[in-house]
């Protein structure tokens, strides 16, 4: 996996800088925010794997930040560790009731905080809550969303897969391919912010496949925008020569080099207005079939 992303939300500059230096030295990708509103904005832009959240902030307090994260479908899964000077039982209970994963008081032992951070990220990955590369909801969280929508109307599910991702990985390696997955997650998030609703869901089903749940009215527009932006912006992940020729050479089934086009998105879209679904497997099977048809369609 790539570096785990931490967001440190702390208005004390000395503590914030100390935590950034410390966790960066451990190999984490660390971002900081001094205000609760900034933390929410940064989280919408790039999903962190974990948030270390101070309760006493200059604008909105950490409780409100946590409450907002937990009520938003796209951020509800992110582990949160509260960091505060408060040590009252009622304060701890309030944080845990809001869905915080842990609670540590100042002054704190940096080694203890490190272990709590590592433990929370491991639990999230072990329970199939998030994909370690993209930080997006995975496994069980995707299934929960599918069980929710099967009882509802007005939704659309998009099955998104990267065409020619494996040849790219063979040629450019796993570090570059992980970068492409993170880029795709960020791109989809931006398009959902622009064209979707706050209740939209974005998950990483594994490998090169992503799942979007949005409204039926927005599904088609989101699909078109994603395909256009991805085809244009993914080119920055190729070297100049491959971009110019429009393909890469990668080993084929017989071991001989073959030409593979640059990556694009294949997107299958299903909704309950098209047909009824008996169980969640039917949703995913029909979405995958629609995606395969899209992959085989001419541009």
C-alpha cells in the first residue's frame, strides 16, 4: 500500500508541527488543519485514513466536526482519535457516542498516540472498512450501502473500472499504479462534489473497481463527466513518448509485447427504474454487465 494519510486537526501550532514531523518521520502522509471548517474541507478533497482531532478549536469544536463526518455518507467510515485537554468522563462519553474510535488527553505520550493511530488503521483495514490504497470504504461498508438502497427508490449505482490498468501496472510498476488509484478516487470525489449530492457514496470494491451510489437524476451526467475528465487527466501518469503514441507496449498472453491503449473508464449504470432487484448480488451483477458492455462499446 501507499503511505497512510493522517489529518491532524489542532490549533496549537507547536503541537501540530510536532505531530506532523513525528508521523512524517514514521512514513505517514500528514496534513494539518487549525480550524474545524478547514478540516472538513480538506477531508472532502482527500480522504485521510485517520483523523487526530482536537476538541477545542477556534471555530467549531471537535464534537461538531466528528458529528458532521459521521452523518456524511462519504466520510462516516474514517477513524477519529480525539485529542484534548479535557479528562472528564462526560467528555469522553460524548466523543465516543459521536462515533470517535479513541480518546487521548493532553499532555500525552507520543508513543502511546502512535500505537493508537496504528491500531485504529489496522482495525479499519482488518474489518474491510477501507481500502489501504485509496482510503475509501470497501467490503462490508459497500455491502451495507447496497442493502440500504435495495429498499429505496430514486438511486443509481455506477460500477467504475479502469480499462487497461493491468498493462499499465506491468509497465510502470505498483507505485505508479497505486498513484493512479488514488488519483481516480480524488477525481471521482471532485465530480461528485460538483454534480452529486452530500448523500452520495463512493467505495473502492478492490483492484481497479470503484462503486458510486448517487441519485437517478445525476447518474448519467456524473458518468459522462467522469469518462471525459479521466481520459484527459490520466495522461499525466504516462511518460511523454507513450502519451504521444497513444499506447504502451506490455507483455500479452503469449509473452510477446502487445499494444495497449491508454487507460479509460468503463462505467456501468443501473437504477431501480430500469428493473426491480431481488437481492444485492443482482445489483452488482447487472452493473458489472452494463460496465462490460460499455468497455466493449466504440468511443
